[in-house]
C-alpha cells in the first residue's frame, strides 16, 4: 500500500497482518481526492475508523495542515503510529484511541483543552 499523491507520493505504509484492518485502497483514495480537488491550505481533516491512517496521511501528503485520527483496534493503532513516525508527520497529527461514537459525543460537548479541530 502506497500514498498515491502529493509530497509523499509512492511512500509505503505499514498495515497489520490479517483481515481485521482493511485500508482504503490507493485507487479509492486517489478517486476521492480527485473529486475533492485541491485541499484548502492548512485544511483540518478528521479520519474516523482510521485503521492504518492511509486516508489522513494521504490528506497530509496533499497539503492538509492537521489530521485527527480516531481508531480503537490496537494493531491498527500501532501501524498508524508507526506510519506517522516513519513519515515524520507526528507534529501534524492527533491520534485518539477509542470508539468513534464516544469521540464524536465528546467532541459535540466541546473539544476541550489541547484539542484543535
């Protein structure tokens, strides 16, 4: 699995073994970003059910300023953190471990300190 466009194009991403995590394919990500067009400078992106982080990392590669990743699976979280570390993207990422529904409920009440979305 590789990043399909932007500054990090063709860089590889790690994924956990097995079928529990199904990363968004290169072709689907490329189609999505072709439909969206260029991201606004410094765009903030929310990657829910992030898995390996492929979608959010693709957004960072294409110019997003920050991505918030939400994932609960421990193997996927490990792969996500490894991908962010190896691509030197940790400064542009926030990783939230837990259920998406809980994250969204908490976000609806207000982002709280240290959270920028």
